């Protein structure tokens, strides 16, 4: 339960609602709001992740609390190559792993927002059809 923070999503949902109120368009809200949603998740979680970056010492080795949790609470369903802790795992992209991930998350949030707007449209359409019949 350490990594569940619904309060982050409340603020981001309010951001989407305010953008919808200002633009009055699902298209522009999805484009700008969905992208901002994906970009802002990581920086909004920094204060919540900070306690896991505190250094600790284990048998003469300096670790972070997050690494120690990974060593102490091994998830056996994960293959060994995933459990190995190393710096800069996406070496193909150099040092730009976090910004690249944020941009990709923003793009996926645009598509996700538009998908659920479309589902809501289909649901509203089905309700009107039932009222007519």
C-alpha cells in the first residue's frame, strides 16, 4: 500500500475538469489536459517518493530504502533479470529516460481520455434510443 496515492489523481482530475470548463471542447481537453495529466504524474509524486530515496546501510553496503525493500521483499513471480537493480536501464535513450517516459505517458493519456469520451458518448446514445423505443 506504500505506492497507492489517490490524492495525486484528485488534483489531476480537477485540472482536466478546469480545462474542459475553459475550452468547452473534448478534443482540446484531451489534447492539452490529457498530455498535462501524463506529464504531471511524475513531478507530483516526487514528495511522496522522497522517503524511499533515504540512504541506509546494510552489512556495509549503502542502499536506498527502495532498494532495501526490493531485496527484502522479493516477488518470486518476477524473473531474475527484472529484479536486478541497476542505473539507467534504458541505455538506448541515454540520460533522457524520465522525460521520454513522461511524453509517452502524456500521449497515452490523450488516447485514454478520448477513448472514455467515446464510450460515454455511446452510453448516452444508447440511453436516448431506449427512451425513444
